């Protein structure tokens, strides 16, 4: 009903879909507390097969978006590495949301070793302040960009403290929108979805042929608004807002997106 393309979906006949226990604090913040129905290695998402990745999907795509949880498991790690090769073959923009979740790893100490070799292959990187310090030893966007010149965009989200960003050599910081927080689950996913929507609908941002500091800031502002709205509802997926809701939210906050943003 949501129009999600299911081409390329894989099913593991003998492995269940992963159920994740999430604990929420009184202020809406969340913590992953374990899994329903088995050990972390026993769920369907650990069985993604490289041989079943349909190459035609990559040939017609513009972005490859991935997290790092799959790197914790042999089969899914192989599928991720294979898909990265295809993405580079077809010159896709590669986006990583770090999503560092120790509970998903049988040996959490391996995570840094699996993630860092992929960084030179990325185009855009989204991570939290804690993940930035864990991965790079700093939360300084400029320092990270200097070390990884392949990164066209870096976004460090900090919850109620807002976000800092570097995009096409434009750097800045946005405070968080003040909202009534119900559940922070999915806020980072919302931020990234908002950014990707802007990239896909704004050609001048995508190819940065006419980018300006104002246009870049409007792009990040939109992403920030999507993330903020996601926290006002329960859940991670159902809480994601529509484009119309984001526009209305920005208008109410006297930060309406200019008419060039459809």
C-alpha cells in the first residue's frame, strides 16, 4: 500500500523476521535491549545472499543506501560488499548510516574493523555524535572531511542538540526543532530520508552546479524537520511524516521551504 518496490527482496524459509526489544525512557529516548525469539545470528536478515542481488536494480539506481548491522554476519556482509562493488560499477552515490548497535554483534569489537575499510568507498555518511567519536575520535566534521576527501556530505546528528553538517564544502550547524517528543526511534532514519528526498528532487543540489550556502541550508533544514516530526509519534516506520506534513511543519516554524522545493 505504500508503493515500496519489492524487486530483489529475499526470503529465508527457516529463519524468522527479527523482532527487536526497544526500551523508552520517560523523555522518549530509546535503547535496544535484545531480540524476540532467538540469538542475534538466527534471524532472516543475517542470510542475505550476494548471488541473489539483482544487478539490473543497481544499473538503474541513483543511490545505494546501507547501514552497518549486516556487516556483523557472514552472509549479509558478503552481500553488502558485493552490492558495493556493483554500486561503484554503475557509479551510484553510496550513502551509509552507521547505526552502531553493539547488541547486534556477537563480537562488538569487530565492528570498527569491518566498518572503517568501507569509508573510502562512500559518498555520504550519516552518524550520531557518539558514533563519530567511536569511529573517528572526533565530532569535528571538517577534520573528518579532510581525512576522507571522497565524502561529499557528512551529517552528525545529536538529538535535542541538533546536527552539524558538511555538504559540498559548505559547513554549518542547526539547532533541533522544539517538539513534544514521544519516541526517538527512527529519527535518524527520518533525517536521512529527508536529505535523500531533497537530493532526488533538487537537481542543482544533486550535481551542485548552482549550490549556495542558502540552498544547502534549506536541504539540511528539511532533513532536520523530518527527523523532528518522526519523534512526535510512536514507532519507527509509521511515524515517518509525509512531504505535506513536513511543509506544514516548516511553515508553522516560519521556515517555509522556498517554492523551488516541490
